C-alpha cells in the first residue's frame, strides 16, 4: 500500500500544473523569427532574398572616375521673351469679351488670336467736343457737295482745277468725319503676341482698365528660361554644362549669358531650357540649378536617392557586402547634376551600393 502511494506522489510531482481560468501567468515567450529582416548589433542589416525582392532592392557597382565639379545655384523660372509675352491695352477703357469669350488660365491660344476688346473710355466733355466737331464737318461737307454739283453743271465754263479742288476738299471732310466717328466708342483688340498657354489672366467682363495695365500673360510651357544667382563672378567663365531637376527628369540647360551688374551682391546668370518636362513648372517658381564647371573631381557617381542619414545625421550609403547582408558606410559627397552625386570618400572601387529601396533598408530596426 505504501509503495502505491509513493508512486502516485511521484507522478503528481512530475505532471505539469494547470491553473484555473483567469489565474494563468501568461504564455511562454515566443522564439524570435531569425529569418526576417533585422538590424544586427554591428549596425548592418540582415535582409533575406525574398525581402529584397519585396523591397525592390537594386544595387550598382561603383568605380572611380574623373567627374565634372558641380555647383548648386538657387534660381527661378522666368519667361522666354521669344516664346512668351504680355497683353496690355494702349488706352484706358472697359473690357469686352472677344469672339470666343474671355480666355482663362491654362487655355491654349494662337498667335494673333483676339482675346478681348477694350472700349475706349472718354469723358463727357470730350465726347461732346467730338460730337460738335463732327456736326461742323458734316455741315461743311454738305456745302462742299452743293458747290461741287454747281461747278459740274458749269463744267464747260469753269476751269477743271476748281472742280478738282472742291472734290479734294469733299474727300478730306469725309475722311475727317470717319476718323472722329471711329474715335467715339472705339474698340481696341487685345491679341495674343505668341502661341502658347494663358499663364495669368486678370480680365473680367465690364472691368475698367488703365493704359499699360497687365491683362493677360501668355507663355509657351515647352520653352522657358531659368535665372540663377551666382555669388562667384568667375563661375560665368567656367560653365561647361548645366541641368535642372524636374521631378525625376533631368532637363539640360543651355547657358545664355551672365549679367554685367550685380544684383543683391550676386551675379544673375541666364539659362535656356526646352522640353515637355517643363510643363510642370510655373513662372516665378524657385528651382535648383546644377552648373558643371570645366574642372573635375575624382569620385564615384551614385544616384542621389542612394544617400541616407544615420542617427548622427551623417550621409551614408548602404553597401551590399554579402548576398543577404548590407552595411552602412559614412560618405562625403559632391553634387553633380541633381540626379547624381560624386562620392569622394567612404567607398572602395567595386562596392555594390544600394540605389533603389535604400530608404526602406534604412528603416529596418
């Protein structure tokens, strides 16, 4: 009997104990997933192949080269005087719609198209003076017509030169009456100076405008100029090429020239751009212009999207050192053309730098 009790006690001690409902002490800690992306103690990232495909990771093997040194300038988009223009009335008056109504911003127009009319505004005293002059001229024209009729009846006895003089006087009076009549309530047609798009519109039906007041601004969105400010006047003589970054598209710029007078202690430089990508820009929009000089720098070209920041706010790139391991490298860079940068230190020839998906890799913890 005693042996049976001892065996039962031993079995009870060996069996696991189960708590009642509501009195459990939590589940056992789960074992971490060592097959997923993770940041290693040394700062590198373990990234399995399936995760690399999900993140769209792409790499680029870098090699040193002589790259043109670039300078980043602050600029703004301005109108090309040969591909844009302003519409202003020559005299004050009231706005009236053109044959197709008043155009609005963004509407495409053709060169010579009538955009609106301006009915000349004249004071009451001026209108009455013009009406009085017209009445006098009409009375004189009536007398000239009667005198011409009498002379023609006596054409056999009257010299021909007298008849011609009266005819000339009659023609002059008719022309003066027509000119004064046209001046009363005259309409000035506002036409598009170039073919393009309405960039700015300030016209409303019935609006009273002054002479030389800006009513419309027309611009060709595929031809724009960019004005950049350089604080080193010697840069104007060392421009090899220039570019502008519009979204992800790199637009080449053609250097037109530099001013000969400083503006706010800077030298204005003018560049000309062409392309469909310019349609995303607006007049006056601030942009960054990357000017490449004739001098070069030794470095490795990588896309600007490959640059990241570490917790110390340093520039880094992610280098693939193994099939499933990426390592951060602190680098020093020089701007190239807005889309690329030149890494001058921190990389070795043949390193495989992450160019796409680097931002997602940088977020792995």
